[in-house]
């Protein structure tokens, strides 16, 4: 299965199971917009992996939750700050740069509270460019969720195919339904300490935090 196949399945699944969230999806970026975005990234010193451009050629963001979070319109990677400070830890060790605000993070999902699921374009020595990570002001432990956007979508679609989810109706300011994935005990994950909690079984997502400060 290709990323395009997985996105086609996700489209059909949303139409059937989360019609309000599906209605909140933005139109896809045009070919010209994708070329412009790729050029902006190259001028900033980054090469955008093809799979993230495929994602935005599917839809250009959303007004409603997708993957359990808010899906941003495409922006630019963070510039970082000159005098950075370390955060607690990378999971797995060495895969994520252990500084609080390095350059090269492209947040595409967010919790509206300053925390993101991001494309990592400047990974640690053991990581790989384009890996999908958690990051943000509250993410002092950061986790690799997938080796790429394509792998991240594939693992999410696998949960949908297996029925490993629960659907919650819109609440508060949300314009669509929220999908909660099931944890190892078969319970929907609705609350989280770290964003990685929302993606049980993805990459380095932890089962417990007993050993984390």
C-alpha cells in the first residue's frame, strides 16, 4: 500500500464515520502551491520529503480534528533560537536533538496549547531526516512516532482498519468528531500527559511513565 492508497482509505472512512470532521477538511494544495512550498523550503535550507507534500496534495489542513489533534495548514519549519537549553530526553536516545527549540521542526498537528506532532528536518545523530516526533513547550520528553509521514499515516490507518478506535462527538469549539485510538488494554486514549500517549504503539510511544521525570 502506498501513502496515496492510505489517504484514499482515510477519506472514505471519514466520510462514513466522521462526516463533520470530513466536512472540515480544506481543499488540497494545487500543483503550483506545492511547487511554491517546496521552493520556500529549499530556500530556507530544507528538502521537504515527498510524503509530506503528498499529504498536503490530499487536503491542505482542517478546521476539525484529524489524527486526534488539530491539523495545520502548511507553514515553515521553526528557525530555532541561538541560546537553547536542553530538555529532558529523546526517545529513543539520540534520535531527537536534545535542545528545547532547535531549528527544522515543521509542526503539522497541534493541541492548541503549544505542543506539536512535527516533521523533524534536523534529527539527532541516530535519527533520520523526516521522522515524525512530538515536541512543544510541555514536551520535555520527546518521542519518535514514525520514521516518516507515510509510516505515521500507515500506522494510523492500520488502527482504523482493525477497529482500534472510539469516536467522540464534537465538544467545545470543535467543528468535528474526535477519534481516540485504543491503548494496549483496549481503552480509548482521551487524556494525555505527553502527546505520544495519543498514539499507542507508534514508534517509541511509551506504555507507562514510571521512569520519566
